[in-house]
């Protein structure tokens, strides 16, 4: 499903001709079919993978401008292990707690 989402995003660019619009339409149709057949679990897994990939990129971008020290390496490895251990339920709980925190502050 994640691959279909990426394919759809790659096709869905401005300046699309008729053929590309047709390919977008078919890709969107395949994605909807996969989501319907896969159920909620597949969609949850896709959302979790998407979040994990963004979190991993943000982690590595943090150290892009400067060389990593020994303690930075240990911190990065610990954060990678923590990211890999996250389940969908933990992700939803953290997301809900953050939303409640924002609502209380705002």
C-alpha cells in the first residue's frame, strides 16, 4: 500500500497530460481497492510506516550539518531502537496525548 501511495504521489504532479491523468486515475482506483480489501489493519500499518520514515529522516537531518560525536552516536542508536519498537497502539496513544496537551494549552 505504501508503494501505491508513493506511486500516486509521483504521478500526481502539475502539468499532467491526458495519459498521465489516466494513469493517476488507475493508480487511485488500485489504491482504493487495496484499502478496501486490506481493511483497517493495513491502513494503520501504512500510517505507522509513514510516521516512522519521517521520524527517521528528521533524526538523521539533525546530524547532517556537523560531525557526530561518540555520545551523538549512542543517542542516535537508542532513538532508532525506540522508533523500531513503536507499535500502532503506542503511536495512537502518544498522538492523542499530544492533541489533549495542545487543547489544554490553547
